[in-house]
């Protein structure tokens, strides 16, 4: 069971993907294409709470908690939060109750507007 106060969902995130799009000069450029902008609870993850004893580097792992929405987000999507792009590691439908989605993600790029 997860305890989230509705007031904790105070951060606006964007869920989407990067696509190659031709710009005005005819060159290909990557652009973030948004699927939606849910409110989220955002917190850094401690080493012990995510991978106790794992060998993977999780120094830049962040946990996003959003309300459940069917087929909205999967592990191939990206999250944009405060100009930083995150790659989704895992999406957890807590206890399969379709109330909350807990998303674990790591930083990919810090220079996206």
C-alpha cells in the first residue's frame, strides 16, 4: 500500500518520447513529443530502498508517483521534469489496484528546454 496525500502531487511532469524531426533548415533534430502532463510526487531514491545489493549505478534515480491512467506510460517513454529528461527504468501499478503508478527513472539529458 502506498500513502500519497493529494497535496503531494504538486510537480508537473511531461511524459513523452524523443522523435527525429526535420527542422526549417532541412536537418534532422530530436524533439520531445509529449503524451501528457500529469501532476506527480517527485522524490530522489535512496540506494537501499530501490536495489538493495544491486550492482547497477542508481546515483541519479528519481521516483515519480502519478495517478493511474490506463496505457498512459510504459518503460519505453521518457519523462521531462524541470528541463531534464529521464529514462524510465520501471513502471509499477501498486498492488494492481489501478490507483497509483510509481515510476523509477534515471537522468538522460540535462540540457532540454
